């Protein structure tokens, strides 16, 4: 998840991870996203896209 990490803010990524129940893994690893599964990273990206689409629709 680090390659394009600047596309999604750290705060948004953490909030989505908390919502999806993934943040505990990140917290246990001292803030590293290395042990978050590809599936979970994909779900985080999917949720971020949904949020972005809603934001655009509301403007």
C-alpha cells in the first residue's frame, strides 16, 4: 500500500481501516501496513473510492 500512499491521506486510510476492522493489525505492527493482506488493502481502496464518489456527487 505504500506505492500510492500519498493518494489517500493517512487519516482517511486509518479511519477506513478501523471501520473495516483492519486497523488492529496495523497498530500491532507499530503503524506498518506491511502485514495487511492484499484483500484488506483492496477493500480499503474500494471504500476510499466510494467516499470520493459520494463527495463528488454532493458537490
